[in-house]
C-alpha cells in the first residue's frame, strides 16, 4: 500500500496552479445522464473520485471520453441499452455516487442505487435525498443495501423545504426536478459555489433554473436539451489547503487559476490569524508570517467556514499563540485526525463537537494513519512543519480529492515522496 514521507522544516516558495473542483465535477457528471446531446466538461481534476464516476457512467451506458492531457471529459449518449443500476462496487468509495439517483429517476422513471460509501466522518444519511425525491413523486424502498426508486408517471414539480441544509440533497433534487413536470421550488437549499456551477451548467443545457439570496432555487421542468461545453470552477478546498500550507511553511507562494471572492470567509480567518497575503483578482500570494494569532471558528454551510478545511486550519492553530477553538457543526465524527496529531506533539482537547487547540506547539515527525480525505492532507501539512520525517499511511483517501499533491508541493521545494 502506498504511503507518503514528508521531511519537515523546509521553507516553501514558488507557485501552484489550482485544479478544477472535484465537488463541482461530480454533480455535473451525474447531471449529464439527463441529456441526449454532446457534453464537454473542461478543467476536470484527475483524481480517484472522478475516475470512479466515469466508470459508473460507463457502466450505466453513456459513452465517455476522458482526455487526461487536456483534462476534459466528453459525454455522448448511448448506442446501447441503459442500465438504471449503480452497483455497490462503484459507489462504495464515493458518496457522490448517490447523485445518479435523481438523474436516473428523472430520465428513466426508475433507479437502483447502492447506499454510498466515502469517508467515515459521520452518518451523512441519505434521508434528505429521499425526502426530496418522494416529494417529487418517487416511490422508494431500501432493500439489501440498495435504494429502489421508481415513478410510474414520471416526476412532478413540487414545493420542497429541506429541514436542514445539505449539499448533496440539494444537488440531487435540482437534477431530478429538471425533467419533472411543472415547477419545483426548493427552499432552505445549500448554496455552495459548486451548486452555483451546477445551476450555470444546467442553464447552458437549456434548463429554466434560477436561485435567490434566501436559499431558494426555482426549476421549471423541460423536455429537451442543448449541446454544451462547460469549464468547471476551481477547487476552493484545494486552494484553502495550500494557502494554509503556505501560511505554515511558506517564504513566498503564489496561487493561480482562482477567484478570491469565492473564498472570502477563509481569507478573513487567515487574515485574523495574521497570515500575510497579497490578493489580486485571479491570484493570491502568501508571504512568511511571523506571529500567528489565536482564533475561534465554527464550521457552517457556505458562505461560512467550510467543514472540509477544518482539519487543515487546526494545524495552523497549533502554531498560533494561545488557545484556539473549532466548533464542528456539520459532521459528528470529524475529529478523527486529532489522535494522530497528538502523537506528533499537538496539544488538543476534544469535548463533544468542539476542539480546543493550544499553541504554539513543536511537532515532531511520526508514523501516522489517514482516516479520511481531509484528515490525510492535514497530516501532510503537519509533516511540513514537524521535526524530522513524517510517514502518512492509507493515502488512498488523499488520492480521491487532491490532484498530484506531492508534485505540486515538490515544485514549491517541499521534501515529500510517495513510496
């Protein structure tokens, strides 16, 4: 099994071009099931979750051409029989696999989709997905680990108010309602940039869809589509991760292929902590920061501070003066990286859903184990500033969401290797 070795105490300098967003690409690929026209997606990140979704679409019966050199995916419709089944073997490692449920149901009036896998960071139940699809007229049963859904007369538009905010359920409901008869109004929606990118993509397909600033999304069902070429937005979580790496160990590191306004909450937190940055319209440069300040944050739905950067910002807090706090309000099991950080010398206390981080702490290299995607990258960040060498095991989690991480860090003079 592959692992990463990171030698600490090496200053970073150079530039990193941020990849396309994994979390934006996956719902776009699921939504491609709806159309019978040619779709070209550009700026696709070359990560494991994308390859798994491509494999799933191939299994369903779409004709997919992934051009790794150009980072494009071309999707053509099928010359063969479509399968409305998403099997366990293809969904077990990737929670986004459930997004094909709404598309298959909308297009083919039935679907059999395995309950999803992914990171062990909490229950992340599919209840809200099923709640929305039932409101659109689906009949749903769960049997032998599969969701069995059908709608004899097709889906029908409805008013759906989510009891709590969910990115995946919002995406599934949007995709399903595109081919539903009549108008669908979705309330209390997640409004992440990735969802805005999905809405933009669907508009290019010819869909009648809009949103407002009150977390409402309006979809008028349609019957036909247009061919489309769409460039996926940059990965704001990858950018946030590398910004924190630069704040920890950087001398001067620039980030390209981005839009800073999308990550205003994250930039606000870094500024409050004393990170020195120069921010331009499509570029951010981080300079060596001397004394980092303590801060208290709470993870929240967008535009709040993202749960997907909680583990990474915790490393920065270990180097800040005083006691910082993180309240995790999205997932219940998202502090599984803490025992590994404590083994490296971090001083962290957990009570319920709050972590108290005492800094500054001297970290020392150790052999550690990744438990999920973001926890694995937080251990890499810890390794960058630790004394001696850190070995990170189970990095298959990392490969699900970060494209060429060690190559990008090596270009900035990090000493990191995969073995």
